[in-house]
C-alpha cells in the first residue's frame, strides 16, 4: 500500500487534533512549512500568541529551538514540540551561560547594571536576566526595553547580539565611546569599561551581519534607481547607517505597506521572508532582496519532519526547560511583555 504523503499526514493530524493543537510558524520558515501554521509571526508576535493560547494543550513550533523554549517558559502547562530539536541558532549559542556568569563577576561590580537579552538566546540566559532584575527584548521592542533598562540602572549589559544592541543604543543617542564589547575569549580590561553605559556581548547573526554590507547597499542603489533600502537590526551598524531604514520583521512589513505605489524596496533579511513579502505585495511595491541569505537552522524544519512530529508527539520532539530555569526566565519575559 502506498505511504501517505507528508502533506496528507499533516492535514489528517491537524483535523484529528482539532482545537487541542496550535501550530506556530516563524516568518523565516519556508513556504512548504509555513502553509500549515495556524499563526505566523516574528518572535514578539509569537511570544504574545503563546501567552494568549487558552484551549490548545499542544503547541508545535515551526521555528528554532530557543523559540520553542520561550513557548515552554511562557506556557509551562502546555506540551511544546519542535519538528527538529537540532534547529538551533548560532547567535543564541554565542552566549554560553558559564561565560556570561564569568563576565557578570566583573560587570555586576560596576554599579547598577541591568542585563537585557535579545529573545534569540538560551533559556538559561533569559533566567540569568530575570534573576538580576533584567528583561528580554526582541528586535521589535529593543528601543522600548533599553529605555526601560536605563530608567532602572546606570548601565546595560546587552546579550548576545552586539549589532542589535549597538543599533538600538545609537538610536537612543548613545555615542560609540559609551559602548564596550565583551568578548569572552578576550575580555576587556576593567578600565575599558569605566565609561561604558552599554556593554555588548560579542555575538552576531550569521544570516544578517556578515552578508549584509555597505557595499551591498551601494550596489542596490546603483542597480535600482530610487530604491529604498531597509535592513534588519541584526545587520552591522554601518550597513544600517547606509540604509534608509531598519526594523524588525513586523516593522519591515509596515515599512513596505507604507510605500507609495510602484516603489522599489531592497530588503535585507532572511530570504524566505523577503520572497513571501515580494509575492504578497507585488501589486503595490517591487521588492528585491538586498542579498539572498537563508537561515540554515530554520531550514531544518521540513514538511517530512513536521509530519513525523505530528504523528508521534513523543519525547523526541518535546521541548523541556528545567523548572528552576523556567521561573527566572519567565520573570524576564513577563517584564518585556509588560514594558
Ligand atoms: S536568522 Fe540568525 S538569529 Fe535567526 S535563527 Fe537564524 S541564525 Fe539565529
């Protein structure tokens, strides 16, 4: 007998589980996966959605592991699954908790320092921030969270994305001289931290930072007359400066929607999202990718793996976070949701 296709298995399981299950999908997922999502969003939208889910007991997360962990932290009574636990994030992995605790022995002595972590971080890093009076932020609310942090303390320890941290701090008006980088392999001397109001962890996203460049922006301007360029704030600060605007996934969508008819827009973010935007808004604007950059970890989620996950819903797919980590990480996430 012929085997059922992943498509049929997914549809059958969705029907069988009905309102007991919700599939969440991040914008960077490929079309062949995102079509099965009940709700699509960026990190902030998905975190808010998780907090609102009432009826469903099962959450299947089509995204990367830290996102599924965030769902566990926000809804510990739910069963959260991911189709591939190896879908990680090199940016999140850049901040190992032991390295961060070693850094905190020095940074924590500098006065009232508020630790802020980008949501693209491990559950342990979120718990560290929660325990120490800090919060989580996303690329969509980083400015608001940074302002909040400066209302609580004199300095901010920003993890793990140095580019999001610097781009946001610059928007707040802080000069680069008041920012320092903490590289765990080559930590700065305490003297170098004296004037630092923001201490940035030495991490970056390989999908945005090294591939989206000033030269790429200049080339887009050369090839496309009157093009508007918008990049994600995980891009490096000089690229952001060379662009017309920067913003989170949701802010990029708003930017596109606000353009006059016929505008050409070059977008610097993950390619699945750029392609989808281009298809959705082709009648209004002409969207081109700044560069074709795909997230290899997001691509680990496939219809085949989603079908297996939905068929089995076993420990192989279940995402768990230790109880003590949940409690502290939740503090940091809930602070963000309140800001
Ligand atoms: S796009 Fe970058 S930050 Fe997002 S999951 Fe992939 S590697 Fe991590």
